[in-house]
C-alpha cells in the first residue's frame, strides 16, 4: 500500500530534565547547541535548541507526569564526524562518558551523560 502522506524529518526530540537552567548550560556551553526558543510555559519554560547545521530541534522540557523519565536515557543518537576528537574535546569540557569510544559490529560509538543523568549515544558517521 502506498500512502500519500510523506514524513520528511523529525522536527523535535524532547529530553526530560529536572533543572532547565543546568540542562541549558550543559547543552549550549558543552555541546555547542544554540537557543532557538526559550519562553515561559506554565511552571516550566519551553526551550528548543538547534544543533548547528541540523534541522531537528532538541527540547528541554518535562511534561507533567513524566518526571520519572529524567535520567533514564535517550532513544536517539547524536552523530559526529570524528568521535575521537569529539571525545577529547567534550571530556576537556567536563562531559562524563559512561562508555568511551568503542568499536562494535554496528559502528563506532560512545555514551555520554548529560547534566540530568540522561545517557545519550554518540556515534561516528
């Protein structure tokens, strides 16, 4: 069956956080993301970050009832051109690596930990 609907891209990926200011500092100061939107939204803020050169936004926001998801990990992977160089640079900035650069049958990857305890895969590709 062919559909007329065409999904083109992922627009946003949400990362649940406990402390939005601390998470914002981590993602902008250590990973180099840029603030796209930062507006009040009830007791929190809606914070969208752009990855330079990418279309997908990263959102630092915890929907009500999802507080237990903070620090449980992420279901996506960041990609970089040179994992060894990225590892060295991020480690110098104080980013914690749960798994250092590792070769696996499916690729070259590492796992970083953000300021909120979320574990995020970083791969070379």
